[in-house]
């Protein structure tokens, strides 16, 4: 009988990430009206452009826009299982956030992540700082959001030492 190893799904350690690598996160996520109303409501964002169909119909896009913070959070979330699950110490920051085109109910958000920089932490042995750029596109390939994210992550050796 063959010995079968247990495989635990995880993200990548600092020493597994390469500058320039691009991770394509699939499946995408189709944005729904319920997502928009719930997210806007629980975050106390009463912007009529997200919640009021009649008002939004009179505005430049002619319909409700998905809450841009939902878009941002969903892009980051899409990257977790492939990059940071179990290997993240802390998120350090988000910068250079832009929403060059709108996302609407019924659009499918697809996300990819490019690794921009990887370096050891100067103050936290066994950990490194990873800078990545998340790009979200709709089903037509139109870029709807971009964000640069900096995260404090583990090196593989540091977690192996701490678990032994």
C-alpha cells in the first residue's frame, strides 16, 4: 500500500516569490446587486450611486456602480489562496489605488497579481516585505481597478523552525 502524504493548501513563502511573476486568480467573481447593497450597507456607505437605481439612471453611467471598496476587497481576496494563505504575517499598506473604469452588477471581476518587489525585513528575522500589484478586469478585459499592496510575509525556514 502506498503512503499518501497530507497536503495542506497554502499561499507562497517570501522565498518562493519572484519579482515579475504574474499570478492569474480564477475563477472570477460575478458582481451582484446583493453584493453591492450588502457591502454598501454594512460599511455605512449610503452613496446613491450604489443604492438608488432611479437616481443612478440620471447620472453619467446610467446605472448603479459597484462600490469601489467591494471591488478592491474582492481583488485582494481573490489573491489569498494562491499567494498569502498561511504565509501572511500582516498587511502593511495599500497605495496607488485607481478605478479607471466602472464595474456594474452582472460584470465578472477577474484578478491578477504581479510581484513588484521582495526583500527581507530589516527588523523582523524570518519575515520579508513583498510588494505586489493587483489588477482587476471585467469580462471584456477592461481594467476596472489597480492597487499596489505591501505585505509582511514569512520565509519558509522561519515557519519550519517554529513548528519543530
